[in-house]
C-alpha cells in the first residue's frame, strides 16, 4: 500500500522536481567519473606524482559532498514544507505519523535510488570521456575500456548515501515534532512576508554596493597589505553577500510604498511585488546561491588559466631534447651519454660551460676574498631589487640593496646563483643552431643578454646600470634576446650574459652542461635512468651516516653526496613563482607529459568543483520557481481577467524568471569577475603567457551561461506550461 502510494506520489511530483532529479543524476555521474581518477592504476604506474591527483580530487570531493548534502537537505526540507498540507490530511484520515514518515522516506529513497542508478550508468560513459581527455593532455594514447573499480564504486555509494541518509534523518526528526496544525500551516509560514524597519534596512543596499566598490579598489589598487586587511575584506564580503538581498528587498518595498514612477509602466508593479516578496522569503538562500556561483566562477577561471599555460607555455620550458646539469666543471658526462646512446638515436651532443666572473679560488671558497666578489653578482642584485616579482624583499628601508639577504639566499640555492652567469658566443650560437634559431654576431667589445621574454620590459634600464668587462676592458651592450632557452637553472636563472670568446679567458667555469639532440622522441623512462645516476646507493648512505655526528645528520640530508651530481651549490631556478621547474636531468619528452599531468591535478578538480557548485545553485533556483508555479496560476489568471492575452502573460513570466535568475548571478559576476580578473592579471604577469586579462573570465562566463541557459529554458517551458494549463 505505502509502496504504491509512494510510487504514485513520485510520478505526480516528477514534473516539479525533474530539474532536481536530473541534477542529482549528473552529480552522481561526475562524482563517479572523477573518483575513478583516484583509483586509476595506470596513472599511478606512469607518474610518481600520481598521489597529487588522488589528494586534490579527494579534497574536491570532500567539498562537493558538503554542498550536495546541503542541496539534498534543502530539497528534502523544501518538499516537506510544500507537501505539509498533504501530510496533514493523511494524519486527519487516520494514518499514523510513523506511516506518513515512512511514506515520505520511501518517496525520497525512490527518487534518490533512481537518480543514482541512472547517474552511475552515465558516469561510466563520462569516465571514458574524462580519461580520454586526461590521456590526450599528457600525450599518451588511451584505449577505451570499461573499468569498474570496487573502491571507486564504494566511495561514490558512500558519499551519495551518506548525504541522503543524513538529510532524511534530519527531516524525520523534524517531522516527528510536528502535529497536524503545524503541518497544515507550515506552507503558510513559508509564505509569510514580515515587513518591519524597511526604511532602515534599505540602506543595506547602497552600503553593500559601496563595500563591493571598496573591495574592487582594494584588490586592484591596494593589493594585500597584511593578513588583517585580507581577513577584514573576506569577512565583509561574506556579510555583504547575505545583507545585499535584505537591503535590495527593503529598497524595493520602500520604492513601491512611495509609488515611484517606474511601478506604473506595464506590469512593473506586479513584477516588483513578486520579486521583493521572493527576496524577503529567500534572502539567505539567495546569498548562499551567490556564494556558490562565485566559487563556480573562480574554479573555472583557475582551471582555464592552468589549461592555457599547459597549452601555450609548457613546451617552451624544455627547448632541448635532453639537457643535463653538473656542478663538476670537469665532468665529461660519460655515464649519461652511455645511457642515452643505449636507449635512443643521438643526432648531436654538445657539452659546454656556464662561467662566472670570479677567480677560481674564490669560486671554490666563496666569500674568502670579498674584494674579488664585488661586481661578480651585479646582475643578480639588480634583478633582485628591481623586478616586480620580488617587490621590497631584497631592499633595505632606505631602498638600498640588502646584500646580506641576497647573498644568503643565493648560497641556499634560491632564485639566482651566487654569481652572475656568462656564456661564450660560440657555445651560444651552437645551442641556437640546435634549436633552429638564427646565429648572432658580436664585435670584440660587445656583449648581449639572453633573458626570459616575460622580463624583457622590466629590464630596459638594467643595461645602463651594470658594467660588463672583458679582457680588453669594458664591453658595450648589443641587445636582448628572448627566445626559449632553458633558463630555469640550466642556461642561467632568468638570464645569461653572452660575451665574445676572446673575453672568456678572464672568466672561470661555474658549472657544466650537456645538450643532446635526439632523432625522434625520447624513450619513456629515460629521465628516471639518468636520475638514478645522481641517487646515492644504500651503502653510501650508511657510510655517510656513520662518518657524521648526530648534530650534522639533519644538515647532511640536504647536501649532495660524494661522487653524485645534483642541482646543489650553483643551482638557481629564476624568478618563476606560479609554476617552477628546476631539474638536473631534463628530458623533454618525459617531463612534458609529467608536468601536464601535474597541472591536470589542479585543472580537473577546479572544473569538477565549478560544475557541481553551478548545477547545485541552478537546481535550487529552478525547483523553487517550478514548485511555486501552482501558486502563480491564480495570479496570472487575474492578469488574464484584467485584459492580458497569452503572449503578454508569457512575456511577464519571462521577465519574472529573468529577474529571479539574474539577481544572484549578476552579484556573483561582480564579485567573481573582480577576483578572476585580478588573478588573471597576476597569472599573466608572473608566467609571461600571452593572453588578454579578460580571457579566462570570459570563457568561464560563456561556459557558465551555456549551462545557465539550459536550466533557464527548462524552467521557463515547464513554468509556462503549468501556468497556461489553467488559463
């Protein structure tokens, strides 16, 4: 009996809650598809950083479970209030409260189980799409195959069932406390509009707009001036999101009361009364939806930023097929070449040196002769004190360079080496030839600087403030070059000074490099084989521990081992801050897929969060309007009796839904757009990527309104059908 009644009730209310059902189906599919990334064994075997994908997708799932739990709890409570009179009648005709509660639980269970089963079927297909996209991004062939991991299914079932059981448990407790009178009046209480102190509360609206303006000025002009200011604006922003709707509804009520001229245009009075009453009863919900829309905007923007970096800049970071660093200037790279030649066809091999402008004895014992150090790191000092990346990090209060801090950081292997990095012209041209660039020429008394393209506009004044000397005296600046040149620790950090070969005799080899050009792609695992040469054997570790005292054990963990080469001592990585890549053995065809996978560990969870949050927010908007469509039948029938035809009524419905739908979206666009554009500007500046500052938010906006349009059209068609059925 109860089963048949529950099934009939689900069918009857399917039209009103179809959007909710479809959203839960889609969320289930997304949850299963993205959870499968955590348990994919193929990925774990290919990359050592596979744990990052597991951690970040797991973290995203945690936040999504919270939001889905809120959605289910909200919808279960909402349906209970909408059907409270029906349940009250069940009690009046003799049904027991336990039976009514059991009926309600069965209805929700039927709805939830149906959405879950369909969602799992859709999730299997979506899993193949996501895996195909991931493998395509990391440049690995993917053969479509169905994979049913027990742990993945169990995790999805656990998250989904946990959200539903918690919501049903809370609603069951609430239902048991209600009597017949409470049930019969529950819907009326939800419709009550309490208007009090409207003249005072209406000022929250302009105050919220003023705070949003101050927030925009803060992030674009002031920036972060301390943790206190940031916390103040974040707390204020959360409060503004919720008080904005209280102020807007009160402002509309006051406008209607004073009979503003706008209320007499067309059906504005009807629309304004509808809209203001809706804001009154849903101010907290509208604030929550705005927060969800904002997070969705930000999640999609971050995902698009790193996706753009992956497509445009990542490959330029590794211009050579193979490049190897050694702090031993006498290294002949014999072991490395043996491994490379055994596994790949070599077209060209070129070993060379990076130089420093200090005597050999100073290079071996830095700081021993302070006089010799002077002028040997002038470019490093200039960059550390002039680039926007560093700000005031290396400046004293009087704006003079903080040489002690620069020296300390360079000794610890920070942004730049201890000494400026030089290269001779013949080596430079040989490397340019390997990369397919045109060769350059220098006169005997000239030098050039090869620097990262993103820094080119910031270093224009540097040529006037540094002095480069050769064997015959001071050299003259001949220009900047900015092609991709592996300047994340190999050919210098950010820059390298190129001088004529005749001027190298006064320089000292600083560290050694090996560049290799291969025929075709490098074999998988070549980088790991080269890295194995720099890893200490177990007997070396034991011998090292036995020879050192207890006080030095921690320090020795961070130092290079005798007989092994690594990015220690002379190492630097340049001023990159968002995506930093500094490796001893750089194998292009091994590193690019691994870096793309690493970036994907951020891209996929951000898209995941953005899509789910967006769908959850739009579901609440749609279900509210569709559930209220029965109530609006009478109101629109009155408009028809007043002379409005079907076409005019359809336009009123459209205007009502547009106002209702756009209100939380527009506020989210202002907040999310401001933050997104700010983040995009910083991302473009720090990475040097060539994209417009509005590019990422614009794409997020298009994606957002594509999904928004689907929900809006579905809601509009269903709402109009429900209303016009009685006209």
